[in-house]
């Protein structure tokens, strides 16, 4: 199931992704042009300039890149979305209530190919039960499972010192260990079909920020784990794709009601010992609470960019390693976080 997280601004993710894919062909074309021009001129074979050779090489390499970028996988039919116009979809929800709500909402679109399952990623019983169900209900002739999409997440916000051990463990269990265990159990089916693992992650993995310490940490762990899994699965022909969504909505989209995050923060505050509360002060706590309110007010969410990235990750013959369907502003902030000196980044975005 798609992760309900996206940017409010108009999506230009596809343009950025195509531009990123064209960078290597451009550099390659320049290198080939210089080498060929040097050889031809040295051997007096031709006096063709390196610029002309660069243009010729660029046309060829970019042409192949565009073909490569838009190639659909021959393993799966052409579909418009992840629901049952071509795929058999097994959608796991964390609780029975969520499963029943999803069933009511999706039954008109299902056309018999959508299976709603109860799947708590922290439960070994649920994980293995889901595996057995999927294995027994694969379409006739399917060698295995084509794609596993990880979209489970649990958000907790608050100062690092505030978060109690139980919340730390639950965050790690859902956001990281559950993802890893689910992948381990389903990888035999995915290897059999030479499919792919699609992991919905957050831009928070690259943008450390106050109040979101534990969430940033587990998302960074997911990023590193996915990179290692990609290298290990290469020999099997299995792709590992990350869809890096906006951190803006990560604190909002999972809530059953708009007060959940604020209530969670208040609970953490009350669990602190009196001395720690005194040292931080009620004024700072109120300031943090006001900062959290933006996560509960944003409701105008366009899921199209994220859904499109998920579809590309599932359907493309050569999917990108990472899709980043976020706003231009967030993309620039992530680049600054990656490449600027940390004191400079802190001045621009933190202080």
C-alpha cells in the first residue's frame, strides 16, 4: 500500500530524476569526445573537433538513457496504478480495524485481485501467517512475488532526552526491525521471480533536525540497510528501490486524529522527572508544542507524486535506486545537508 506522504508543492520529481539519470551520460559523452578527438588528431586521421564528437556522443547516449528510463518491465502488465488492473495485490494493515476500514473503502476497486490482510510488522506470527497466505494465493504460473512494498511507519516526536525506553523500542521495532524481518521472510519468493523490494523512507534520513531525533535515526538506519541489501541482491537480479518522501507530512499522515502527536508529546513531558522538567522549563515545552502543531494542521496532501514513484519502482525494467517525490525547497535542503559544511547548514536551516 502506498505511504500517505507527499509534498504540497507541485511535483517536479520526475524532471529531477530524469536529470539525475542524464548526468552520467553527459559526463561520459564529454570524456569520449576528448579521447576520440585526441586520438584522431594525433594519428592525423581527422581534424574533427571534440565539441562535434561531444554532440554526436551526447545524442546517442541520452537517447539510450531516455529509452532505458521509460522501459517498462516485461515481467508485468501495463497498469495505471497498484490496484488490480494488472497486479494481484496483498495489502497488509496493522490492526483489524484498519483492515475492515480498508476493505470497505477498496472493495469496489478490488475486482477480486486485492487481498486485505492483518499484518503487524512487529509480530512474528503475523509476518509468517502473511507469508503463508501470499505463497498459497499467488496467481497461477507466477514463479514468486514480484514486489514487496514497505510502507509501515510509526512517528514519535520530541526531544531526544524526553523519549522513554518503551517508545524508543517501539519506534525501532516498527520502522526498522519489522521492515528487516518482513524482507528476510519474503526474499525467497522475490528472488524466485527476480523482482524488487520497494522501501518507502523519509527525507528525515538525510535531514537531522530537533524534536525528530529518533525518527531521523531509524530512517537513516533504513537507508543504510537498503543500500547493503541492494548490493547483496544484485547477484540474484533483485532490485532494491527507495522512495524518499517528504518529512513534512510524516508526522501527520499516520494520525487517527489531529491531536495524537500533541497528546504523545504531553505524555512524554509528564513522564520526565521533575528536575528535568524544571531545567527544560515550561516555556521551552510550549515552544516545542507550537512547532508540532504544523504536523496536525496540514491536510491538503497530494499523494500522486508518491504513488507515481511507487508505480515506477514496481514497473520499470530498470528502476532508479532512489525516487524523491518532494518539493523543490525540500530537495535543495537535502542537498545542502549532504554537501554543505555543517556549521553553514545549521545557520541556514536550524538556527
